[in-house]
C-alpha cells in the first residue's frame, strides 16, 4: 500500500476493545471531560482517519435507520393482514408496534444528525450510545397514567436496543 492510502487503526484487537470500553464507561459515568481527546488518545486517530470513519459510520447509521424503517413496515404489514380483525387484534399490540417503530426511527435519525453536524464521527457515535444507555437505565413507569407509562417503557426499551445495535454497527464498521 502506498503512503497516500489511509490505514484505519485496528479497533477490534483485544487491547483496542478494552481501551474503548474504558473510555465508553468514563463517558457513561460522566467522568470523561473531553470525549474527543480521550477517543483520539485511545485510538490514535488522525484527521484523515476521522473523515474515513465519518463516511463509514454515516453509512452504517443510515443502514440502521433503513433497518428500523423496514422493521416498522413489516410490523405494520403484519397488523394489516386480512385475518386480523378488531375482535382478534389487541389495541395495545398495535400501539406498541407503532410507538416502538417511531422511537427506533427517531433514535437512528438523531444519530445521523449528530454525525452530520459533528467534526468527529467516533465521538458523536459514542456520545449517542452513552446517551441511549443512560436513558435506558431510567425509571420505568410511575407517571400515574397507563398510556404515559407504556410510552415510557417503550422509550426505555428502544434506547436499550438502539445502544446494542449501534455498538454492533460500530464494531462492524471498525
């Protein structure tokens, strides 16, 4: 390979994963003061590498959004099957399907917006994952209204699933 070609740091080695986890836990716990600096120090990223990650991570986030939309469409189509009638469809299942799809799409859209406005895609991605993790560990229910409690529960679940999926996409890109 020529000197002009960019080499991505090996993010999947056991040492890189351990280092990344340390930074991630510092972000989640609120101990990380400068996310960009810590991630750059952990991974040794150069400007060209960050630009390359930006493109790859944006593509991965768009794939996540596309998958969320496809799951929503599939769920919606299942809800519209001819054999399903008002007598055999639970409204809470319908509500859950639609609401969860909206939340998943919202989370992936938010990640794409963060990537497009950030100068450092890796930092933006980790911050979105950390935010989802913090939200997913929030208090369930207790709002005193069944619909509000159900929406809260679905929001927490969507954040938990988003964090896991985003971590998986990040590993695949890296």
